[in-house]
C-alpha cells in the first residue's frame, strides 16, 4: 500500500514539474528540419473546398541557419525564448539634471569682424536666466522677450537694442544687436558685454 502511494506521488510530482525540468525533447525544434509542408488531411467523407498552400516552406541558406539566433535550452533539445537582460541604470536622475544645468565660466571674445561676444558653455536655458539676472543687477530693464528664442529687447541711452543668445550644441554666444538685427556699435556692445561679464552671477 505504501509502495503504491509513493509511486503515485512520484508520478504526480513528475507530471506537475513537466518534461521541461528533465530536458526531454518535446519536438518543438522539429521545424528546423522541415523542408516540405505536408497537405492537410481531412477525415473521410468530409466535404471541403480544395485548398492550395499559400506559404511554401522557404529555402534557407546553410550559413544563414548557422548564424541565426538559437532559441533553445542549454541541452539544445527544446524550444526556449531567452529571458530579457536586466537593465542597468548607471546615473541617477539628480546627476543627469545637474549635468544639464551646469554652466561654464563666460569668456569675452570677438568674431572675425571684430564684433564683441561672450562665449559660455552649458545649458542654454540656465545661461539665459543668468543673463537676465545680470541685466537686472545692472538696472537695465527688459522691455520684451521673444517667445521663439533667447532674445530680449532693452534700451541703453534711449536707444533700442536686442540681446541674443545663440546656441550650437553646448556652446552659446551672447551678442548685442540693433533693432534691425544688425550688429550693434562695437563700443556700445563691448561696454555692455564687459559689464555682463564682470557681474556674471555664476
């Protein structure tokens, strides 16, 4: 009686565990050896429409099969889809946001035509906020700002100018323009940009 009970329990455990744990072939890799598609067989006396195969078995080059990904278990006798790899996050959100907002030290430069510029590396939005804060500390009122870019209309000695921040990648240049978008007078631009450079908050 105990022998029968033990045998029944052992068989039940094996059936619950399934054949996959034992690595027994279940025919799931037989598709690799298929070269023809057998026609469908219907029971005798069944009335069916004539059917023709729409998708014949393709002829695959032997080298393509050798280099194809292997969807099989370690023993190579059962079909098995590989598990996805665990994603590894190397940087934290705080570090990423900090790097996006980092701003380098400003540099006073001139372009090829002698027009003064301030070059600043870093996040454009942060640099623009620093530029506006510097104008405020110099008591220069911003009359209006562009909605499409980093441009501010200001007045110096009752004359209207436009301060623009242009970006190329992480490199930014601050320059002073007239109302008609031509470069401002070099002396006026140099005077304002020097004050911005000296009072830069970062």
